[in-house]
C-alpha cells in the first residue's frame, strides 16, 4: 500500500489535470446534440441561415475544444 501511495502522491497533479481534461472532453461531446437541436428547431424551422451558421460555428468550436482536450489528456496520461 505504501508503494501505491508513493506513486499517487508523485503524480497527483497530472492525474487531476487529466481528470479535468476528460471532464471537459465529455462536456464537449454532450453539448453537440443540444446545439444540433437548436439548429433544427430555430434555424431550419424559421429558415434563418444566420442562426444555422452561428450554431454550426459554435458546434465546430466545441468539437475543436473537445479534440484539443482529448489530445492533451492523452499526452498527460501517457506521462503518468
């Protein structure tokens, strides 16, 4: 048990950062359907191209954020 606690204490900061990045990645994945429903409900229903483009760019930004978080999470997890 002392051996395990030694390694946990040694890498606690990176472990917590990795967990935080995993949570951000999951949130980014879970926001995608909400924005898609807004595109369908508000943009397509009202035939408003500006709203469709706005929510599409938001979805692209969220997907890019999720991808960056996934890459960083993998880098830090491989260090641990």
